[in-house]
């Protein structure tokens, strides 16, 4: 029963904090962080994964799989790096570069 009261009290406090503007919240009891050397970027970030079927050239797939377990994770990392670089022109494919395959 005590746990339920604590949970209810905490839920009430969280709701009150959500209603407040950031500038109204007293954070003076929180010490400033000056050393970020042990900070981990993205540690708790877990994007939603979507299933997908793609066709890759056999040699590209062999290269990805040849690096060990986790080839799908590597594909995702390569694409994420390209996306975050903001250089979308690097991934423009001209069908004329592929000759007969462009007509299919």
C-alpha cells in the first residue's frame, strides 16, 4: 500500500512539473556538469525499425556479410551516415550509368 501512495505522489508531482514552463522549474539543487568526457551520445536512442525487402548486388552483400555478424546493422549505419551527412547528391543514381539495366 505504501508503494501505491509513493507512486501516486510521484505521478502527481510529474504532472505538476509537466504543466510548468522550464523557466519556472527550480534546478538550483542540481550541480552543473563541467566534464562531459564520459557522456554517451545516443545511448538511450532506439529508433523504430521497419521491415524492408531490398535487392543488393551479390558482391556488395558478400562484402557486408564478410565483415562478420550484423550485416543489416552495417547497412543501416552506412545509410544513416549518408543521411546525417546531408550530402544527398552523393546518392543520386543515373540510370544511364547502368546501360541495359536502365530499360528494365
